[in-house]
C-alpha cells in the first residue's frame, strides 16, 4: 500500500505515519528529513547545502530528486508513505513523473481534516521537558503531565517551543490551505482521496484510516 499523507500543522500526521509504519511496515518518506539528512559529499548534497548556506529555498526539482532517490531503494517495495509531499501543485507534477518512471503507484492520498481551533489548542498547549525531551500537552485531553507544568519523570519545569505561538501557527495553517487545496482537489478528481476527521484522538484517527485504507 503506497500512500500520500496531506495535513495542516498539528493534525497528527507524524503520529499517524508512525502508527502505520509500526503496524504495516510502510516506509515513511519525509522531504524535510531527507533534506536534513542529505550527504553533503554528494553532488546533490553540495547543491542543497550551498542553497541553505545562502538561506535560499531548495527548489522543487531538487527536493523531488531526493524523493526519487529514496523511492529507488528496495525497502519501499512493501509500501511507502510520502509524509507531507507533494505540498503544492508543482510538486504533484514532479512526483507523478517520478512515479511513472519508477513504475510505482500511489493507492490513496489521505487528507487529515482538523479545525483551526483544535489544531491551535494542540500547538499552544505543547510543552517539552528540557532534560529528557519528553513531550506533553496541557490544553488537550491526552498527554497531560501528572502535575501541571512538571515532567512526570524528572520533575523539571516544562517549556514551550519558541515558534509555538498563534501568529506562527496561523501563518502555517493559512499557507497550508492556500497551497494544498488544489492538491486535494486533484487527488479527489482522480478518485484517490480519502478524508479523515483528525479532530479526534490518535487512536480513533488510526482506526478510521485502517477501516478506510487497509480494509
Ligand atoms: Zn523529563
């Protein structure tokens, strides 16, 4: 089963990708991780590091090249998940070409729908222990620390991430809808879209995905 996962910030995409990987063995392929992990000694690595050192955006062609290299590895034969890629239409065109070239097929594009208020709450409530890096959430029903503001394991005072504020969140959320809506429409038009209500907890979201995707 080969999947594309599309979701706004704080929809639970990472958790879902991990749950699918654990149970079904699909390999998660994230453009962000590939960019961070690129070997700086390779030709493509040099190009990417050069762009990054000038604080320029890595263009879609280079990102797609990394995805293509990853999709060429043998371990994806039992299924893959493209995590947050393609994000916008130019990437859809590139990945379609790549898939055709590699003789691969995407079964479904799974989109996680989450309300603004729910996603905002998840983001603003996010806390992390500076010592053991365990993460918590003080504004949702799950993942609360036993004592408010303190790590269960080491009693350290929990901290927020600097970029977890409403302004940054709103920017990311709005950008997602602007650029991803045509992508979602595209997969709908070719009959591959599966919509999941991601306002629910991770277990319910995973159960729904199993029902609709892995039935
Ligand atoms: Zn801790």
